[in-house]
C-alpha cells in the first residue's frame, strides 16, 4: 500500500456559513502524516464543521482542502477511499447488533460474506466486544458504543481517521481506553485528526494542536509551545476566610505577575503559573506564592496545581472565555 | 428477603491491547470497491435486519390494509353496488393500490429518522455507488409492499373476491403495483431529505396521498363526477395504475393505462431520483 510522505491534510481559507451563522471563517490547517493532530475549542467553535468539510460531508463555501493530495470537493471519492470518520453522534445503526453493523460495513468495503464475517469477528475481539456481538447497539454502554464506533471506522484500515470529540460524555475509564486505542492506531501509521474540548486530552494525544475559535485558528503549535504561551498550569486556592480574599489577590498578583481570577465561590481564586514571563517553573512559582500567603497570615484550606482549563486557555489567547453554542443544530437547521 | 442484591457478575474490564489492534489494522489487500448492485443489495440486507429486530414495523403493512379492505367494502358496498360482494369485485384492486401507495410514505419517514440519528454520515463517507443506501432502503420497502399486497389479496379472497385473470393476472397486477411503488418512493426520499422532522414528512405525505388516492377511480366510477374533477381524475397516475391493475386481474388488458403507469413510474424515478441525489450530495 502506498503511504504518501506529504501532509495528510492541507486546508487553506476554508469558509462555511449556515444561514447567518459563520461556522468557518477561513481555517488554515496543515496536518503532517502519521501524527495525531488536535483541534481544540469550545462547542460551536467550528471544529465539527471543519471535520465535516474535510470528511467530504459538507461543501465549503470558499477555500480549498486536500487530503493526501486529493481535493475534498472535486476528488471526494478518492478522499473517501482513504479516510473514515467517527462522528459525535451514533455512527453505527442502533437497531442492529455489533456483529451485523461491522459485517454490513465490511461488505460495503467489498469483502465477500465469509471474509466480512471474519473481519467483523476479529475486530470485535480486538475491541473486547465479543460477548456483546449479538446484542443490539442501543443496549451498549457509553464506552462500548464508542468502541464499536471506532471499530467501524478502522475496518478499512484508513490512512486518516477523524475522531470528533471521541471522549465527550465518557467515564474516566472508558476515556482511557479510547486514548489507548488512539495511540495504537497511530503507532500503526494512521494519521488521526481529533477534536476535543479538553486541553489535557489534546496534550496527552496530539503532536500538534490548533486552537479554534469562531471558525478561525487562533493559535497553533506543539502542546509545549502552546502551554508556554498560555502558562503550563493553573493554581486554584480556597481560603478559610472570604474577608482575606482581596489581600490574597494582591499578594498572588505580586508573586506571579499575572492577573488573578476571582471565582464565583467567595473563598476561591485561580491564577495561571508557569507562563513565558517567568524563569521559575510552575511548581516553584506556586510554592513561592503559597509561602507569601502563609507569611501574611492568610489560611489556605485547599489548593491544587493543575493544567489550565479550556476557559483559561481562551482567556489567555483571546481575552474572552470559551463561548458555547450547538454547532450541529445550527447546521441541521440551516441545511434544510 | 435479603437486600443483598447481586449487582450481576463483575464485568471484566476491557484493556486495549496494542498487539490485538495492530493485527486487525494490518493493511492486507483492500478488496475492490463493491459494484452498484452489490452495494444496494447490502443495504437491502440492512433493511431486512431492521425488520428482524423491530418486527412491530410490519404492523402497518398487515393490520392497516386489512382494516382498509373491511371498512370500505362494508361501508360503500351496499350503497354503491348491489352487495358488498359485488362491490369487492370492482374495489379490491383499487384498495390494494391505495394501501400500498400509502405505505410508500414510510420510506420518507424512515430516511428522515435515519439521518437524524447520524448513521448516514458513515454511509456518505464510504467509497461506494452514491445512491446505494437509498436504493437498498427502497429494496427493503418493496418487500413490505409485496407483503401488504398479498395480505389484501388474501382478505379479498376470503370475502369473496374472484379475479378472472387467475394467478397470472394477479401476479401481473401486483408486479405493476410494485414497479409503480418503487418509483413513487423516490418522491418520499426527496421529502425525507428536505423536510425538518418526521412529523412534517408525515404531514406532507398525507396532503399528497389523500387527494391522490381518493380523487381517482379507486372507490367509484369517475363518470358520476363533475367534469372538472373528471379532468383531474383522468390525469392522476393512481387512476392509470388502478385501471391497469384492474384490467390484468380481471383477465383483460388496458394497454393505454399500462403505458401511462410505466411512463409515470419512469418520470418519478428520473425527476425525484435526481432531486433526491442532488439533495443527498449537497448536504
């Protein structure tokens, strides 16, 4: 089988509107082959629309995109032969059993009946679904559902796999399983384009990340580059006495040199640490800040140091928090 | 009673194994892309599987036609002919057409539901003959049409319908009906793609189907109608279909009606098949 050495995806200035909603406002992307590429953004940022355009489901209003050198509009069939999509919504038939779903797809890929059955059974075994083979998919748990969706997507051993928010709504264990599957698929040589709302997911899986907001890429780079511009972590504090919060805010601001966010909870504060502006790493900055608070007699009941949330990333990049809207509803609405 | 309810056997936790996954991902030779017919038949197989898992959906092709036959035979039979039995001789081919044509609207409703659920996104990203998912879906529906026609025929036979055309005539009649219904289904695939919800598809279907089936020669002889209505009845494809089915079932033939039926069928496939595929590709 031929593996192209050029980029898996090249997109220039993709635009697409649904009625008055501008879902894509000129997206540029370059996804190297053989890697995981993350599209990070809130609901309604345009991630799903971008994926649907690249997966030949929607025509762009403007701009152009190529998948392994094939134009997604004029050479859609060549693109389809090399990729597959696991959407956010059921991408298998819920009324059918797991085995029937995979056999159906295997036959549509051109396998004859015995080969299709063998392929489907092998796939179910690899995904730990052999016991559920003869059960209707609507009776599967959320994690099993996701696994059969992904199994259906790699039946054709695609060169490019689109995963649209693969772990949204999953429990932590199922989420880890999906991550492991993604790693195995990529290790095998498949390029993965993943959309997510979680920075830690993009950080865990992706070699490069594009941050998407209002249909545009507002930042792009490796997770390391992105974090150094945003701050690698954030520190969350809960004080014993809400009266001490203004004082704590002032001290933190002085120690960290970044704006401090006051949470709706009257005893809570959040601040970014480990940004490019400091020569200390995140934990050292946090330790110093805590020391300053203790010195001033401010009692901290609870603190944690974690990765910045998507909201914090957005605040840092755009000065506005992540805005959410239901993209697919807009699309269904406007498509009719 | 002990309240130590067992929570079932502890499910064994699935641990993805890179090895197992890389075996199924091993590229191997990709089989050649399936041809148009085999892809469509595979989608027909999907329709059969859906009937197997949700057999309740056969209710509308069995109970509904039985009710239609019984209701109209005894409602109109006495008034329009000397007896329900005489009326049945005239009426059965017509009610068979009416029931089956009404059932075609479920094609649109089914498609609309399928698309709402998202599974068509997967089908539309496959490298296959583009109309295959829709053609296969209608293949499955054709089975339902045949079933409904046979159910009506059986009820008719029990009530005293005696077709002079015998078995060949009856088979030819059902054949014409199925060809027309297959073609007419493309009207509903179009509306199934264009309209917003299952409910609106249902609404439009009823608005089209009621005048089409009632303003025809199904129930009464059009000679009793006012002239303007006769004009509509005459061009109504249902009238042509009923006339040709009636003719073959009674052992004669009506070449003009049969020709018009086939022309209308071809027209529906060409016009609405094209519109459907245009919408299907554009979304």
